[in-house]
């Protein structure tokens, strides 16, 4: 099968290298050697078209020749009969994988593959796996490796103990025990029938016989042993069907642990102990205990496990609720990690587990376990465990009246104060998420002290709070009932599942309410369906709660100076607030499976955000705007440094714990220097647009109706503070929203739409204002709208703009400029009131607004408003507008900010010494600079034939005007020689004519500008043609020559062939004789044609039949040549030599009409 292995290896290499088509065959054939190469030569020679051999054809022929089908069948039978035998699991897995490729039909499904793998395992492993089902083949393999490791560890431990016991001296009557945590387990390889091992005379503790648990080997104490006295060596004897001599009675046929004399001695000893009373020391007693799981992997695989994460002595702990455990245990690793106090147990305990017996000697007293904010004190036995920190067994559940529901993975206990505490674990189909959650909390600073605040699921119904959700209706409103919407089969199945889930959690209950709202499904980002209730009818008759939601701009203003952030997102926040009992029937919803009503606040209710905002403000009132800002269920903790942030974060989490509010760890972020909050990126440097949030704007296609325009402007308007002149740019789109306006998507609308998308993607970073420092406002007005910029210390804080109202379009310029000032003062009143403010405008007369004697009523009214502020109005010319300059620089740097990295503090301090103008902070950016124009020219010279010829002439000394520098670049009289590359020359001409610095010069000036630096053949002609074809120059530049007057038509000839017109038709496909043009001669009077061919070689046109032409025309008085640029270079001279009497008029303008006129 080496040929098959070779073919698979080659195929994998071809896939990696992306080799396709016939190249795959050529590459594989090139690797063949010896007989394989001879086969390929014969195969390709016999093929009718060797260059068309496909890879499938090559592979099929190769397999047929080198991999006989009979051998494949043998390998398949070998795979189906594969047994582990003496192989380790690793070796068996390797062999299984190698042979499985020959039986693809037997392993094409995961269940089939698992069955084949199980079938080949040894009976012991196969029996241990029979009690569980595994979701994937990899899970099965991992479990087999785990069992093998545990059995190997037990085997090694047993051998060590037997070796240690075999060296014992004397015949002590006291039993020998293993050290704390030492495993005392048995393996089936020591239970082979008829085999025994005899060791030293030290007695072993033999636990009482118990019923074997299904799926595990029977527990059995090792047999006592007898040393060989003569040699001092341990002697192992075994017989196939007999036992060795008993070391107690020296008889054969039984072992020491079943010796009848031993039983008689024990009965006699017990009788003596009872008669002696307390006069003798009693024999040490052992307690018995059991546990079902000691490893987190085993617990996760169990379908009825209840696993959670809680705080134990203020440390995050993975806790298992185990009804099958007789006692409660704590892992010795957890005890050592957090240095928990331990005490010795009065009576040691032998704990039975699925892997064997373990001995426990120590106890951790009064461990505080916090579940849902309630403290439970527990005495836990120290035991060795893998991944499980604490196991709460029947003793703990009985003490606290625990009730477990394994099907729903729910446990409820009664706290010390009589309070019922419930916990529900995550579904068993997501164990990885549970483990990740546990590990993640344990690794986060401060957060690891509050694991109960971040549960995998809400613990059930929220507690009774001072605030309840209330639905107040308009007086006189009757119940409203809507019929359910129709759904397809998939939606009905999803509806039934989600209703059952909500019932299990207690969030809904069956209802008999007269109200009823239909159910709809909304798709989530991950493709699943979210059940929502259409409460529109209920919302219409609900009295709106006017509790205010905070302005997002106001929230950001509180973050000035903050550098460390943590964001907390509550888990199903609305479900953590109960509905008032009398209002529960109003939330009823109707479905295919009945009528239900919510007991907790539901999504879609009109007053839900206001009530939840009220709850959050009440909880965090003492911290608001100090180091916490809250927007509904989003909490942002901010601090100046990490030391303060640790204190602030602990206070916030403690508040959540006290109020039994729970967060979702996967949506929380801690200890950040840059955080995304409410669609913005917040850092120490300022606020910018969140690129992930404006992706919807970038991907927005052109609107097709007014509704789509309104949606686009609403989304883009959320970030209008980042866009200068937002209203002006959006004006074409806003006009389409006017009442009575017809929807017409014009070019202005398209440009406005694209410009808004571009501005949002390049929006600059805005600083957070410091209310203790003065502000500067720049205002401007135009006939499209009003615009203003708020700045502080040279940095932009915000932009504001709006379009002119209909009556404002009639304002004079003076009033419009004053309106811009008033607009800025109104919109930023909370910043500017009581602060010294400088206002700049480009309208000079506003500078004297306070001293002007004559003002109209509108100006007087605005002046009274302006006097409420401490402002100075200053004038600055439009060209000296510092704002425009700052914006231009910020726009230049905006694309760098998007991928910025914060500088190290040392480099930042050094950069702070420079004057960076508007830059609020320094960022590390990577600029990729392409080749310059001169570098492109030098590179192009290397491939230009004419320049290479010039180089050769320079070397031969035949060219004195050209020189070559040390880098091999050719120069012509201090001018760089440009190679004959059309794109390169076009770029030079464009930069010299179209750029903002050249301003479309004429051909003469442009040529003189270029000739100082560049040279190429025909440069003056190329410059003239470029300028002549410039559309801007033709449209804008005035003609300085006198008008040429009216066109003079040609006179009508009196005789045929008295006057002729000629033209050349060029650029035709070349004939076999080498001709590609036609020379057309037309008599102007009769319109008779005479055609002759023009050749591609020089002077080929002279071979035409002039005598035939003369015979037709006779004497010519005048000839007209149309399109002279296509004629041969010396056509006029040769023509005049042959036709001396005639005169020729050359027409160089190119007009089709003129050609037709003369033809």
C-alpha cells in the first residue's frame, strides 16, 4: 500500500500549492521513479492526447495499476477485525486511523465511527464506556484516554504499595493505611481468576464486600503475601486453578482473608473487647463515604449534572451539586491554592468513587459559600479532585432542605434565614461554555471576587423590589385582543420550545386574561429566531412614562480625564424586574399553544426603558457621574488610574450583588484603555466613531423610497457631531423628505449620499470637554445652512449644523451670520453658560453688534439672548480660518487614526514637546510610501530601448549632450530622460497641468516648466496636444485671437475633373500585399471616385498608375487635400512634380462634414 500512501501525500501537496489542471499530473509524474516512471511513460505514450490527461484519470489509472482491489479488500477486513489487544489506546487509535481510509463507508458517519472504535477496544474499556453516549468521536477518544490514564495511575500506585508492603518486618496486628488523598483502587488485571501474589506479612485493611456498581469493576482488597525467608527476596507464586498456602493456618485451598481460623480469632477478640469495656484501647474505626464524580470532565459528560460557579470564602469555585454523594467535599488543590485552614478528622473516611477508593483525613470547617447573595456555612472534607473545587452532597442538601430537579438542572435550598434560593445550571449541550465562563471569571482581577454576579443563567424569578413595572391605561380603555399570526412548521416548533423555556424559568404563566397580543419572530445575528410580542395595540392605550433617558452627549461629558474603563452588560436585564400583579394580565399574548402572560418585564412594552432606567439610577445614584454612567442596562465604570479603578469596580459589583442584579460575562469588558460604548470608541484621547457600528452605513445601498432615506439619515444623524456641515451635505436628501416632494434620485442626491458615507468612515477623534476651561466657537452661515464648531485649547469638541428654514432663506447676510452665533449658543448652552467664550465669525460687522445703535426687532431679540453669556465676538478673514486649517489637517490624519496604536509614555512625552496643532493625542501609525516619480523614471529607463542605445553611445563617446550618473540614470543637459512609457508621461503631463499647484497653464508655459527637469523625444508636441485636448481649458479659457470670420464655401467647378479632392483612409486591416490604407480621389463636380492603394512602406504610393489617372482627368486646375495628417510626408512635393499645372490646397481640420462636402 506504499503506492496509495504516496498518492495521498502528493495530492495533499498539490492542494496546499493550489496546483490545478494538467499541472497536477505533470508534477506527480515528475516525482515518479523506477518502475513507476516506466509505467507513466507507457501510459502517456498510449494515451491519444497526453497533454489532456486529467488528474482524476491519472489517479484512477495509478490506483488500478499499483493498488490492486484485492489488497484493498484485505485492508478493509483487517480494519473491521482490528482489536486493541496489548496495544495502548494511542497505538490502537493510530492503527485505527491508518486502516479506516480503506473502509470509508464504515466511518462516513460519526456514530458508525464510534461503534467501530468501541468494538475494537479491550472489554474493560468497552464496558466502562457503555454507560454513556458521546456527542462526537473526539469526545469518545478523550474519554478513553482519561480512563486509560486513571487505570495506569492506579496500577502504578498499587505496585508501589505492594512493593512497599512486601518489605515490611514483623507481624504487626495494626492495619496499614495509605497517606491522605492516596488512591486505593483495584484494576481488573489484578483480578484474573486463579492468579495470586504473596508478599510480606504486613496485614492489609480489607473493606467489607459491597454490591458492584454497574459499569465499574468490583472493589477488592489485595491479597496478603508471604516473604521467602531463605533469600530475603519477595516470592511470587501463582497456579492456574489453585491458591497458595494460607499464611495464617499454612493450609491450601483458600487465601488469608477467607481463612476460617482468622474469622474465629476475630470473633474471640471482639468478645474480649466487649467484656473488657473501656479497659483496652478500641480498634480504629473508619467512616464510609461515596461520591459520583471527582473530575469536571466526568461531571460535564453526565446528563443530570448540576454544575455552577459560586464564591467560596470570597474565591471563585466550581461547585457540583451531587445527590449521589454521601458527604460534601472540597478539593485539596483548592485548599492549597487559597491556603484555607484544615483540621484532622476524628475518624478517617474511605470514599468510594467510580475509579476506586480514596482515604480522607482532613476537614475544612465553616467554609462560606455564597449562592445568590445568601451565605451558607459548610464543613467540607478534603479530597483529591480534578477540576471540581467543591462537591455538595446529601449532608449539605439535607441540612438546607435542598430540592434538586435533574431534568431541569435546577436546585433550590433554604437559607439560614428561611429564604428560598434557586439556581439553574446551563443546559448540558453547552459544557464548554460553562467551563470557559468559570475559567474566565477566575482570571479577571476584582471580578473573581464576585462570581455569583456572573451566572450562566438567571437564577429564576427576580426578587421583590421597591420598583415594579406598571402599565397605566388611558381611562375608559377596554381590553384589546388580536388574533395570532400564522406561522410555518419551523416557527411553530421554535415557538413551542421558547414558550416551554419561559415557563420553566417562571417568566410566563398560563393566562385567562381578556387581553391578547400576537407573537412574531425576529431573526438574530447568529441566525436563530427571537420570540417577540406585538404590543403595539397595548402601547397605543398606555399612558407614557416621562422618566427621562440620559442624553448620550451628557454621558460622554462626564468621562473627562478617565483612562481606565470597564463595561458591564446585564443578562436579560428586563427579566430582572417584576410586573405589578394587577398589570400582569395586560401582557398576555396569544399563540398556537395557548394564552400566556408575563410575570417579568417583557421587550416591546413602551415604558420598559423608562422603568429600567429608573431602577438603575436608584441603584447607582450615589456613584452616578463620579465613576459610573448608566444607559438602561449598559454600565460604564471609569477611573483616572488603575488603583482607583480597582476600588470603583469593586464598589459597583458589590452594588449589583446587594440588589441581586446579574451580568453576562461574555458581553462585559474589564480593565480597558479603550472601550466601545453606545456606538462610540472612548479612550483617554477622546471620542470617535465605532467602525463596527457604521458598517451598516457603509454597506447601505442607494435608497429607493422616502422611507429608506429617512432610515439612512436617522442612522447617519446619530454621529452628526463628528461631521462638519452635516446639514449642508445632507440637504439634497432632506429635501426629499419634505411634504409633497416627489421622490427623484438625482446626481446631487447620489453625491450627498456617498459623501455622508465617506465622512462617517473618516470621522475624526473629538476630545471630551473640560468644563473648567474656556471654550472657543467658530460660526459660519451660507444660503444652505448654519454651521459651527466648538473647540477647546485648539481641539475640536463637537460640530453642529442645521439647514435653513423656509423663512430664514429670506434673511440678509448679516442676520444669517448672527443666526449662526445664536444657534451655537443655544445648542451648547450647557457648556457655554457662565464660561468665558470667544466666538469667531467671518462677517466683520458682527464684531460691532453690541455697539450698533440701529437694530431691527429680530436682532434686538437675539442680542438679549447673547447678553446672557460671557462672550466676545471676533472677526477673522475666511482665508485665515483656523478651523478650516485644523479640519484639513484632521481630515488628513483621520485615516491614520482608524488603525492607531497608543504611544509609550516616554515617546509621548517627547512628542509633546513639538507643536502638533489639532492632534489631541499622539498615535503610532505605519505609512507605506510608494516609489516617487523619479524612481519610476529610473526604473523605466532600464527597459527602454532608445535610452539603452543612448547609454551605448555615451560609452562609445558619440554623444556629448547625454550623460550617465553613478546609478546608471541617463540625463540630457541636466534634464532627466523620460522613457517611452505612456502612463509615465501621462502622469508627468497631468501633474504639470491639472494639479492644484499648476492651475492649467498654456502649452508654452507648461513646456518651459517641464523642460527644466524632464526631456523626451517630441515633448513639445506632446505638451501642445495635451493642452489642446484639455476640456477645462477649452471651456474656461477665452480666445485671444481675432475672429476668423465666416467660412467661405468652395466655388462650384465648371468642368468635370477640373477640380478634385483627395483623402487617405488609413488604419485598415493589412492585405497580403502589405497595404493598409486607401487613397481616395473624387471629382468635385461629378463625384466620380478614383481609388488607389497606399502602402505601408515609404513611397509605395508612387507606384500607383498615374497614367490611368491622367487619362481620366486630363488637365487639373486645383486639388484639395483633406486630412493631410494621414498623407505621406513628401506627398506635396512629389505631387507638384507630376502635376505642375495644378495647384494644391491642404485642409488640415478634421471634419466629417467637410469630407463629405468635398467628396
